[in-house]
C-alpha cells in the first residue's frame, strides 16, 4: 500500500514565497524585533525558513496544541500540549502556522495569547484553505491560498508522514490491492 503524492507547490515556489514574506515582515517591523511563535509540529519547517529570511532581530518560541476532533476536521476545543518557554510581554509577536483550515485552532489560540500582553500579535500562515473556513481568522501574512485538498510536505503530515518533503503535495491514500 502506498499513497499517491502529487506536487501542488514546488520547492522553488515555496522558498521564493517565504523569501518574499521575510522581506515584507522585515519592512513592516523595521527598527523593531519580532518574536516568532511556531506552532508545532507543522509550522516548524516554515518558521525556520522564514526566520532565515527576516533581516531584523528575531527570537523564537514554540507551542504545541492539539485540537480534539477526527483526523481531518477540528472541533474547536484546543488543548495546549506544550506551552511557550518565554514571556510574550511587550513583544511584537508573529504566530507562524502551517495551514489555516476551519480556522478553529487559531480562533481559539489568538485570544489566549492576547491575554499575555504582547505589544502586538499577527498571524503568518503558509497555506490557507479558505473554502473550509468555519470561523473568522485574520491572516496578516499568507503564503498561498489552496483548494480544499489534503496536503502534505513542508511540515504538514498525513499520519505523521511526509513532513520532510521539501514541497507541498496532495496526498491520496491508496488502499487498493494492486
Ligand atoms: P483548523 O483549526 O481547522 O484551522 O486546523 C488547522 C490544523 O489542521 C493545521 O494546523 C494542521 O495541523 C491541520 N490540517 C488542516 N488541513 C491540513 C492538510 O491539508 N494537511 C495536513 N494538516 C492539515
Ligand atoms: Mg498545525
């Protein structure tokens, strides 16, 4: 049994876009420092690549959340599995997430983080599945709008596999017996 993997966004295209986002963030926060909060595990490849492309001082912290639900849809009830190590107080925070799907995870998380008194909070997402949105989430920096397909690569997984692909791909589970 093997899954069918079809490239949706090439490595070159992803990297070029992240470079652009890094430049845009560097311009928007010129003269300041940014504090990137990477949402584990999916956001980690994107956050690292983005951090390398930001030309102003960057600090990073990591948070892991899980949202109750089944494999392909989230319920909106979010549990913090790993909290941040550092204080966010008075920092210019950018949340770095792999993909916004229903929007429920970030819809829950942003107000939680807001209560920790950062100077500001913005959201940066590599991918956006707008057609799937159930609750409003403002995305300040976005890589790509994508269709309603299950994608993997660049940190995104299917049953913990394929995070290491250097591109974004659509995966179709193949359970045929061929
Ligand atoms: P939301 O709360 O529905 O916006 O869920 C977002 C989370 O669901 C993301 O951070 C991913 O972990 C996961 N997710 C949503 N769509 C995909 C996908 O196509 N591939 C892999 N993970 C996904
Ligand atoms: Mg995620």
